């Protein structure tokens, strides 16, 4: 049986002077569950195109680009921090009238999404966590080295900028992947296009230096998980060079009823395991909102 991909809208909304780009699928029923897709570094909402095609006809999937990423346009003088990324994402959700949704957090999506959950825990109907870290044991040595960087320290900015090259971007897709031929080159090529736009590397340097603010909030995020115990599906590329497998298992301390699935791949698990992960997400959404 031929399954048609979802129809997807590509829109912009103004939020505090930021022209936020987002993708929104058009599901087959008005009351379809909402899944907010929060992308990672150095990517954008385009990383969810395959997932939107597969699931968007049955669920309302919304995927924004943060300031400094993708097609979102940011005014001069914007302060790049994870607090501000969360502010703009929260503002978009308010503009869209969304106050109850399941949240998919990946990489940078975790600190953005968990800040929103801190502010509005009642908005979160469930969590899909894909290589989105909130635990000290989920930081690899490479990630700890990044967190330790401080502005003005000798070599610190050069270390960050070294990650923003085509080789660095491609490496984030391919490291830890047993068969790199499964990964289309379009992802890292498009990511690099956006990274090379004026001002984008400076934005990423600022966010890299602010990453320590996320680690400092881990206790608060874990306390929220324990208090609210949102239903959770954890899908994780176990060979992630930044967020290794212990970070996935750590969630079970605070969410013992969470469903955990580990995959033999790297950071961008959807690139290689979409056929395995998409049905898990659909089943999770159906259990939360049965038809």
C-alpha cells in the first residue's frame, strides 16, 4: 500500500523582532496530537524532514529554527544564549496558541526544551528524548572539554571555530556510524551553508561559551522530571561522540517508567534509524492520545 508523505507548511512568524522560520505538518484530523521538534547543533528544522514526511499526516509536527540557525532571521545586536533561544521558542509557541504538546528534544533541543518545561511544566504532555543530555555522566570527554572553554582563554575560540568547518560538520554526522553510506550528504551540506552565512559562526561561538549554563541547570531539570514524571520515550545513538550511552540510561533514575531504546549509530540517529524510530514515536503518541 502506497503511503503518501505529509503535506507540510513552511512559514515565518515574528517573535520579538526575530523572523522565526518553522515547518508544520497538516494532519488528517483537527485534534491530532502535537509533537514539537527541537533540533540540535549545527543543524535546523530540516533535520526532521524525513520524520515529518512519515508521521505528519497523522500528527501535527512543528519544527522551528532557532535564532542563529536555518532560515530564521535575527536582527543585529541579538544576544545569543540558551536563555534567549528558549525565549524566542516560547514566544513562537504562544503565537501558535500551543499550550499542550509532546516535546522531542535532541542535542541543543534539550536545553531549549527543558528551559520551556521549567517555565511551563503544564505544557508538556510527554517527552521524546533523542541524544539530548541532562546528566553529568552523559558528557563525553570531548563534551567536557567544550564546556570548559571560556571566552578570552588562549585557543578557546579557535577550538570552537574548528568545529564549524565542513569537516567538523560532516564528522558530527558520521562519527560512530557503522555504515556512513546510509547518511545522505544533504544534511551536513545544508548545515554548512547556514554556518557560513554572515554572523552565524559568531552566534555559534557565543552559544558554545554559554553551554556551561546548561550543565549548571542539570539538577533543576532532573528535579522537574522527578516531580512531574512526564511520560517519556528515550531513543539514543549509543556511539554519540558527545553524549554517550550513560546519558540515556541516567534518565531512568528520574523516570523509571520511561521506555529506552538504544541504536547502533551516532549523534544524528534519525539519519540512519528513521524506519526503527518513527514507529516507536507513533506508538508513544497513540498511547498518550488514543484515537
